[in-house]
């Protein structure tokens, strides 16, 4: 059963960066693309390199969607749904994320 878990305060995620949190045994990358409360949460595991690195990827915009590029092999994953731009069969899981009273919460 999924539940909301507080992982950090919003101020601990700098704009244009990501952080990794362990939520119910899963490594989840949480991204804050801009200086607002809009957040995205994806699996932190790069399916091409099988490494826990996506939270350290670079956030970019392409065709009016936000993407994160893996720091290892540079494949891009759309923040909204985890779609892999280069290979849709390697898309990754996404998770609901919200800010409640200044705390970032992920449902996993």
C-alpha cells in the first residue's frame, strides 16, 4: 500500500537540481526545476547503466517538456511520466510528490 512520506523541506532542494531519497525501500529522485513548488519524482535508477544516478542529472526543456539527462550515458527521461526519449522500452517509474507545510512528501 502506498503512503505519503515526508523526505525533506522544500528549501533543501535548490532550484534546477535534484535530490535522492529512500522511500519505502526505493531510491527516488526528486527534481525542482524552477524557483517554485513544482516538483517531480522519478526512480533514481538509470536503466541503461543500472546505477543510482538520475538525481544528479541535468534538467533541460525540450519541446515544452522538462527532462533529466542521466549523468552517465546521457539518455533523457521526461519528468512528467518517466518516458525515455531514446528508448521508450526503458522508461522509468514516476511517483506523486507534493509540498505540505513546507515539507516535500512522496507517495510510494
